[in-house]
């Protein structure tokens, strides 16, 4: 790949074409800055309402200087944007693979891909899809809060961004990207220690994300509580010990520094991305943040009880939230994401954990053909869609099929992507899997890569008893 193409654009003072893959609050904050810096920026988000608002009215950006409307290019479809010079990946950690594979229309012969996501491990996922020579890593301390579709609060001023090559070299292309960002008001530095830089940012997320998710507090409220600060510093100290054991060079040895850095320059009303996710009723990136500290700690023999407790608390909140959402769907009611509720969950576990194959995911070049075939011939209608019915990125059928659209896939149609297995007791299954030579995948601890390469996604059934009920059905039994 010609790595000098990006440099050529700068030399000729040509507009740089950039796609923000995952233009939520943070992506829009960065995208708005790059747009106002004179670049051609495409904001990609799967929310039809958010994209429609930006296309109709522009992006409303609130910051310490006031409120303004920024005219932006926004779309739900990568094909509309076409090939770009730089893709900035900001989707949630667990969506990285599906989002990138569904956005291959952005990738041209010389496109570079930069991850600015929270947590660890995304670069390897992206490298498997687009090639390692295209991928750069980075971390940003820029903040953003989604106020409503097409409306964000931006925290750009005084917030640093670091980027770098995966091998630690200071290259011309990394420097050129930094120049583009700096010219747009995004204070960006090229790092020769990007792994250490990623850990530095991880420490900031470790300090504040889970605690705000558990308590529901804004940054301003969090920093007013001494007991919470003590917990945050203990979690950061654990993470620092893990990094040292792993041979990672950090920029500081003082746990106070990440704690202070997290809220620097942000409004007291700002909320962490983890709290924003829970308030929207979405699962969080806890497995890639505090969960990553726990996993690395086990790998290097470093105890991480504080981080393990924070992970457990967030997992409990997610469980209650999804149970309540499931209950509200069954009863036709609408329940707020974090509203309190009285639910008798009971004990649905049974002796001897069971599971069944819930869906089979396959890569397809022509997703519409597959949708029509399985609906017309087999009556397998839509269960869920990622995107719209007209422009689906992923499509789930009643009956257990998942189509993942990739028009650039060169092999035969219908390659197996992964198996989705519904578990009566996912934790028991994960514990049992440790006896086998399986690897945890970057998507999360419930994703396993088998020795032969097969990917398996484990899903916790809610309630657990539904697995046994599903397995009681035997359509081949003689009457």
C-alpha cells in the first residue's frame, strides 16, 4: 500500500476526506471540529433519527463558547460516503468487527484506519479485516454528550489526542494525520509508545466510567465524593500494577493523575460514556475497560479485586436492565433504561447447565437476495435489523439466521461468521471452556475462538429456564 498518499493530499493543500465510523457524541464532537477545519467529513451512525436530524438541520454543537449549527455530511450507509482517505473508528468496542465489515465501502486502495476507541484490543480486530499495514492506534480525551438526535455537547478545548503506529515508529503518515487534527483544533501528538498511551487512557476510563455507571453521577458530582475518589484511586493503582507486570511503560506512576485528568476541562454536568450507555438502555464497554484490567491481571498474576467488583456491579446493572426491557416487551409496556422497578427474578437455574444454537451468522455479498429467498421459500421473516429494512447492515430472521452484509467479500456466498449459542448458565459455560484450548476474542469475554478458528458467541438466556423449554421441543419425534 502506498502510505505517502495521505501526505500528498496535505502537500497539495487538497481537502482530506475523513469518515467517522460511529458518530455518536464523541464522534460528532471530533467530526464537527474536523469539518470546521475544512475537511470533507462523513459522520456515519446507524441511528436513522440522529442522521436525519443532522441532514435536515445540521449538527447542533454546544460548548463553552456557546451553541452553533455545523453543516455536516451524515449517513447511515458507508456506500454513500464512498472510499475515504482516513477512517476514524469510534463505535462501541463490541461492535468493532461488525461495523468495520459493514463499512468496507469506505476502504479504498490507500485508506488508513485509526481507532480512537476506549479499551484495549480493537486494533487487532481491525487489522484482521483491513490489513495491519493500514491500521493506526490512538486515544483521545475529547468528551461528548448526546443531548438529543442531532444535538451534542462538545468538550474539545484543552483535551489531548494521541496517535501512533502499532510498531512504535514515528512515520510521516502518522505525523500528517496529527497535522490535520491540530489544524482543526484537536490537540494531537504522535506517540512512539502507543501501547503505553492506550494504557494511560485506559487508566482514565478505569477511574471514572464504572463508578459513574453504578452511581448515576455526573463528573461534577463524582468529584465531590471523597469515598468514591478512594475507590477510583484503588482501581487505578491495580491497573498500574498490571501494566507494570505486563512490561507497559506508563506516563505516570501516580494514581491521582488519571483521576484528575478524567474531568479536566469538562463541564460538571458531563457524563461518562458508560453512564450514557446505561441511560440509553445499552450494554457498556466494561469488558474492554475494567474487565481488561481483570483479564490482564489474571494473565500476569496480579490481583485486581477492586476492578473485579466494579465489573460485577456493572454486569448486575446490565442484567437488571435487560430483564426489565424483556419484561416490558412481553407486557407491552415502556420502561426507562435506568428507572427503578420491582421484579421478582426468582431462581431460574437448573441442575446441569444446558444450551442451544440460537443463531448462525454468515457473511453475504447480496443481503437482499438472501432475505428474499429465506422469507419467500422458508417463511423466515425479520426478527431484527441493524440499519433499515431498505439498507440493512445485519439482518436476523425468526428461525435463527443472521446475515452480515459485506459486498466486497470475495469468497463464496454464505461463509460462516460465528455461532450464537444461548446458554442456561453462561458463566458455567465460560468456566468449563477453560479446560479447552480456546481464546477469548476482542469482542468480549463471552466470545470464544476455537482451535480450528470457529467463532462462538455465548449468550445468557433470560430467564435461564427458557433454554430447557426450548430443548423440550422435538419436531422430529414420532407422534
